[in-house]
């Protein structure tokens, strides 16, 4: 009976930690972006940027390389990013939804580390997404707005996207 009580207490403690943890338990990031331009333009910009950064030569440093396009349609883009230093891989997806009579675009993006034990990532998953948005100059587009939080993006507040 004592062993059962100990096991139950241990499980309760682990379960409670999961509820109290401020943010995702696995390294990941979810961001919503809003653009005052059509989704077709956003789509073409993102796919073009992913293709530009497929090279394995990361001479300039940082993470702006080793992207690989998996699939693309005007509504959904999937890709992978490989960390040039540690060779960890993250799965990336963008969902594009038109609004305001197709004149504007809402993008929901997600980056998730494939490494099962990755808990902290120094904002890498956020930077995987943001670097593509910035590199394709979408941050300068009309109506640009980003919505995310530390809860939705592992270590976003300390992210340095010139490095990660």
C-alpha cells in the first residue's frame, strides 16, 4: 500500500508541474500574423524565401539557411529547418486565410522541435518563423501585425533572431 501511495504522489507531482509550467512543455512556437495584402502575395513571398535559404552554406552565421520546403499551396505551407550547429530539426507550417474580400491575409504559423527532449530552445522556433517573415520583407507590408506570447513561443522574450 505504501508503494501505491508513493507512486500516486509522484504522478500527482509530475502532473501538477505540467499545469503550473508557464508555456509549452515541448520547445515550439505559434504565431499569428496579419497582413493588409492578399494571401497569394504572402504565399509567394514565403515559398520564395524558403527556397532561397535551402543552402547548406551558413557562412553569414545564424539560422538563415537549411530550410527545406515540404509542400505548398496558397492555403498551407510545410517546411523543415535544420539547426546548422546541432543539426536538430524543426517542423514548420503556415496556414493562410484570406479576409476582407481577399485583400488581407491572416497567417497562423507553427514551429515545433522534432527533438523529443527539447524544452528550452533560446527562441529558435520563434526565429525559424520570424526570420522567414522578415527575410521576405513581409514585416514592411501594409497592415503588418504580429500576435504571440511567451506562453505560445518557448523563450520568445529572450530570442535573438540574428543568432537563432
